[in-house]
C-alpha cells in the first residue's frame, strides 16, 4: 500500500470521526459536556427563563436555593429529580444554572452521560484547582439491571476514598423515585430480591434532596401554555390546546412547549428557544 493511499484513508477517517479538539477552559463558558476524558463546550446553552417554568414552584425554589449555596461555597446537597416524563426536570436544572449566572454567580453546568460515571474521579481531579463551582448533571438515569453503574453512582454520592470537592454537586434526573428494577427479572440477585431492592433504595437515599415531578392537571397545563404564549406574544385557544394534549395522551410541560412550537409554526414564526426538557 502506497503512502498516498494511506494518507487518503487517514483523511477519510478524520472526516468520519473528526478530532474532538482541545479541552475547554473551565472558567470561560456557562455549560460543558464531559466526554472522551475531556471537557468540551456545550453549544447553544440557552435554557428557558426560570419564570416560564410553571406548576413546579416548590421544586424551583429548592433547586435554585441549593444551586446558589453551591455557587457561594455553602454546604449543599446532591439532588435527585424524579417523576413523569416531560415534567420539567432537566430544564429546571439548566434554567436554575442560567438564572444564577445572570445574577453574576460563578457557577457552571457539566453534563455527564450515565455510562461515563466511572470517569468522574478524573473530572474531579481536573476541576479541583479551578476557582469555580460546578453542577454535574446526569440526565435520565436508568440502570436497568446495571449493578456496576449503580455502585459507581453510590460510591460518588458517598464520597469514596477520594471525596469530591465541596464546590461540585450531582443533579440526577430519573423517571423512577427509587431507581429500582421494576420486576424480579431485572434484579441483580434473584435469589435475594429483598437485598437487591434494599441496595437500590440505599442509592436513592444518598441524595440530600429528592424532588418529585408529577403529571400536570389540566389547569396547570393551560397555565404553562398561557405563560409561554404571553412571553412569545402568541394567541391560543383553550379548546385547541386541550385537544393537542388529548391527541398525545399526556399533559406535561413538554407537551405544552410542543403546542407553543406548533402555534409559532402556524404563524410562520420561529422561536429562539426550541429545547424543552430533553
């Protein structure tokens, strides 16, 4: 094989999987993604204004206050945000960070994939000397029988042999309150199902705050739409909005946001913010 052929193959591979680039400056950006052993800038970090998240006032207060504590160097909790899909768990975590950044707080969000938990000690070591507070965000966690991942998270929450710096806390979202297998078939140890279940419950118990998010009532759903519509100066009809939710079999913040996107589209308008609790 000639050098020219090898060069063309290398170029083709680079196009398929381009290099990740230099790690990002941990002091320079509002949000990051932790992947491939490096810190990378989260592109287009623009969560919704915290005031637009309706029907979850108690959760907003708790997350905002805890995040402010982290930023100011006070004692703060790891948080488990659990409950119905599309209810605002992920967006609340991001919007709280953005709100505090707007106040001038020196705080950033770092998104970590649930299959990268074993690499977090490396991230802790990287960030330990950095003069900034960080929320490590793990979205939509579901172990589905992955005992090793559950143990890794439990070790991180306990602190392990090498404790996290106080300026780093974990915010984790899940559809399950107890992050526990739903059936005997999912248990790590079918011979001792009670022990396996207790082990999984112990993981949830290690979060200092556990905040529940529930399916929206029709009144809450319409209140969400009213807030969005007022913000984006869109007119809406309640009957049409209810029909939108009925056709989807769900009332949630996500469905309300999708209805607002539909309204804007019907009017030939675009929305600057198009992510709702992914």
